[in-house]
């Protein structure tokens, strides 16, 4: 098949690249980004221009919006009517625009995100300040281009009498670029512009003496002077915008939070709903009701609180958790010389002044041409009136108008324009009074021409005119600042006390990893031993705590799980509780070894961890967990081998005068000061705790107070023998030594240590054997033996089997507590 000359062969990449490139350029230049000179997007410029052309101005009546939208689409902007109408509505919304450019009658939407009425119902006209954007457009001040169908002309930019880009700001998303320019106070912007006229080398910081920061139509409080400075210098920066609130006292000791201004661009209805959801979901306790009391007099949201709650704490929580406070990111991008640029305020105002300079030059040239033309004619008329009779005679003797003009030109030396004016004179102008009027006009025109020439030749005069015109705008339209600026961003710290209702509860943890908190009512209605546990499981921790307290769980694999007590599931005493695996994955053969309930996290407190294969470490309690503690466990001791496991964890608030006592399976006991165990980070594996013989391992270890009179321990051997010892008299040797034997070595079937228990008065245990027998053990049943004793038997190894597990009987009696 032969190739045809009228068909191009192109790759998809070329076609896509070319078409998308052109489309992007169009979107960037002709739709989504504002021009740096007048601060308007094309659709906004076309709306304002169309309304001006039609005479739909502030001094005339309102006109149906649909008519304006039709004009804009038909003449300048061939896009959908909704895009034009929505842009027009936005220009009229006083919560979106700092200075509204369109006045609208009818429903033009609301802060609650309600849509405006259809354009056939609303009426609009240009606002007074919008006319300042269009002033002198008829004096050839700006370039015009043909419209889309070449039937009309439209301006490429408006003359704008004030820096509209900064005053009203802009927001838009195009291809590869987005813009977010906040609105500013008109008076402040003009003051900064005037300063820049006088000081062309001024920096953003210099201008900030006048232009303090954004001034949103919705007011509010803006925090972060550093963010403003950065944005003003570079075009990018971040600040915080928060609502204006105050706390009011009500009768009966109640209070309410009243909100009168909310951050810019926040949907009020959504904000109120979010705050009410916090009340409904009981995320914090203390909110009685959330009401939107806004009416035509102004915005007001009321958060009514319950009696005796922390109002400031609840307000802080609401600021942190809802759009009552938002961050605002400056991204000041505008079309500068047909290119999208990220700009600071100096470039914005420079570009405006360059534009203004051009507008004034072109306006002055236009006025000068007009004045010179008129002055020329006035001079001719004055001359004509002085020789009036001769001129009349000449005209009467002429054949027609052209002949009369030619006669006047040749006979009296008038120019073509003057002759035209003379022959067109009406008879009443020949009265005597007219010559004085003409002389007065000639004088006025002479002064005007001199003035125009001065503007065009003297830069000082040009500056004076610029400043004068800006000052007039400020005087006419300036308004007080609405947004309060605070230098520092206040860090919002929500105290847990605000979020949680304080309540005393019973917390229980089982060996298999079930935990729960139970109300004292549910606990009191049951017997303590009626705790719900799975078969073979048993509780290792039962304690009365407050919902604001902390629970730490340590596992055999050297991990820590942290919970604030209020975060534990609230479950009846007779039910088994929630298993940790619902939120956190435990490793194989990993069980909960120890739990601690703490009122506060004392930074000086430590935990000492003792491992089976002879390692020991201390770590501070306050840095053992991270932010994601609800969904993961954290390493608190790095075990060096797969077979190693943590045998004990001891919590100490004061490490002074404390000793460590370890016992190994082969019966070696070692005592040394806790101060010999360095305090290290959570990830560390620790140091050597004892010099183990081959095939020996650490059964357990304790930390005890050397100042107490006696610390008793119980040693349980694999043969079922129990021995009680006081370890205060045990020799102190030093860390990593071999230790001294605590059992007498027998030649046949020697005793080996199976468990080391707390032998304090009142301690009770249940021994479980390998033959599933349960034997009760009370520490008070045994007398203290010396180091060489092997104790007395509690069970017969041949009949009952060896002990495999020991449960501490820890039931908690509320009546005794």
C-alpha cells in the first residue's frame, strides 16, 4: 500500500507529548493561575469586563446573573455556564473575598457550603471597588486582543488601581502548578506599595513593617511570623490559622466555649458536625451540646460544657482535633511575563508598579493627545471669533461645506481640523460670552498639557501620581484588619486528664496475654477468684488502678507492651478479657512474664532485666516505648540467641543501696550491687551477669534493698524440695563471678534449682507438676535454712512429677485495700 502525502505517521509518545504540552500551557496561562499584574484569572477578568461593557455598574440597578453569564460565554469565554457562574458567585462571597468585586442579590451560597441559587434567580452588578480595577480601560491603557471568534476585543489585563493579587489573593490548580495566595488588608498593601515606590531596594522584611501578614475575610488568629517571613521572601511558607474563641461562664458553675470567627475556607457546617461527633463518640467527656447560633448578625458556634470540667483543656483538644485550627500553606504562584513563577511580595509589588507605570504612561499619552487636539481647535476658534465677520462672509460666498473649508484654510491660514470645527459651529456660539469660555478652556488645556508632559518626562512626578492615586483608594476603601497576627505558633498539648474520665478500676493480666479493666462495681459483685480465664491460663497481675495510670507488660522475649489504663478494654470480671494479639503480634513461645501498674512515669526509675543465658541490663522506664505503642511492642532487651529468654524484670524507683541476687539451675548464687549494672538504651543486650558453668543457666534473679533487716527467698528444686534463705547475709562477690553454691551437692540425683520465689511473709503459691497435680505452698510454712541445706520436700517426685509451673496467688480483696 502506497503512503499518502496527506497522512502523517507519528508515534503515540510524540502526539501525546505535543497535545498534552499544549493543553498544559493553555491551562496554566489561560485558566487556573492569576496574572501577577491584576491578580485575576481569565474568567474573572472577562466577567468584570463584560459587566463593565454592559454598564452593569454599582451606580445602576442589579441585573439578572444569567444575562451576564450569557454575555461572558457569548463574547469572551466559550466554556460551560456553571464555570462562569461559579466564578462570578465566588467574586461576590464576603467569606471568600477580602474585597468583593461583585454585588449579588439573592442566595449566593453560604459558609456552610450551601450552593447558590441558580443564575436565573440571582441578580448582580459590579461593586464600587471593582470599578477601580476597570478605571481608564477606555483610555488605551492596556492591550486588547481579538476574542475567540474575532468579532470583538477583550483586554489581556485590567488597569487595576490597587494591588488586587495581594488584596484578594488567589487559589487554583493547573497542570504541574498550584497556587495559594492569601488575602491581605487593602490599607496595609497600599502602605507597603507606597514604601516600595520610595525605596525600590526594599526587602520583604522592610515591607513587613507595613504589610503585617494575611488578613482573611473570615478573620481568625494567624500564628507564625517566621512562616509569613519565609513566604513573603520565597513564595512558600506555613502558618497556623485558628478560630477566635472565648469561654463564658453560665449559671450553675457551667461554662461554654463561644466561637465567633473560624479559619478561612473552613466549612462551618462540617466543623460543627465534627465537634458534635466528638461529643457523641465520647472521645472526650465534658461536652454537653454543640450549637450553631449564627444568624444575619454574625457567626457564633457554642460548645456548652458539663459542670466542673476543664474548659481550656477541651478547647485545646478541639483546636487539635478539628478544623477549629488549620495550617495554611502559602504557595504564591502567578503568571509573570507569561510564565508561572513562585513569587514573594517584593516581586508581586514590583510587577504591579511596573504595570501601573505603563498604565499611567499610556493613559497620560492618551489624555495628552486628546488635550493637544482640543487645544489646537480652541486656538482656531478664538482666532475665528476675532475675525468673525470676514469668516462669515467667506463662508456665505462658498458653494458647499468643502469649498467653505478650503476657502477658510487658504484665506486665513487655519488647519484642516480648525476649519472643520469652524464650519461646524452652531450659531448660538457666536455670542460675546463664548470667547471668554474659550480662552478659559485654552488656559486649562495648556496647564493640562504641561502636567501631562511633566508626568511623562519626570520620574518624580510619576511617583507622586502613583502615590496620590493609591492614597485615594486607601482613603476610600480602607478597612480595619480582621485577622489577628501572633508571632509564635502555640504548641497544642492535650492533657490526658481532659480526654479521660477519671475512674478507679481493677486491671488484670494473664500469663497467656489476656488483659482487661473492670469497673469496681463489676469486681465487687463477683468473688475475686471468679476472674474469667481460659483453661490452663492464670492471672499474673491484678491491681486497682486509675484510668489515668500506666500499665507496662514485659514478655519473655525481651519486648515491652505499654497501655494507658483507659486504653484497655472495659470488660466484666467474669469474662476472659481481650487478647493482646488483637492489636499486637506476639512471637512464637512468647508469653507475658511481668506487669507493672504505675501512677506516673518517673524518669529516674529503671527496670532491671535478667536473662536465662547470663545477661543483665538496666533501662530508664520513660523511653521504652514509641508513638505507635497501641499497635506494636518495643524491644527492651535484645536477646543474643534464639534460646535465650528473659527470666525476670524488676522495677526500681531508687537504685541506691540495692543489690542483685541471681541463682542458677546448678545451684550457684551470686550477689553484687545493682550499681554494677550500667543503665543503657532500650535496644541494648546488656552485660554479663554471672559466669555460668557449661550447661548451666540462670533460673531467676531479684533486686533487693540492702538496708532492710532481711529478704527471704524460696528455692524450689526439680525434686520438689523447698528451701527458705535469707540473702542479706550472703557474701557480695561482684558482677560476672561464678557465685557460691546454695545447695549441697549430692552424688546421686542431685537437687537442681527449678524456681526462685519471693519468700516474704504472706506469699502464697500454687505449684503445678508435670503430672498436672496442684500443690499449695505458703512461705510462712518454712523456716530459714543455712546455705548448705537442701530444704524439705513438698511433693514426691516419683508420684507427683517435677514442678513445671508456679502461680502466684494474687487475688485482691477490695475490703482490705
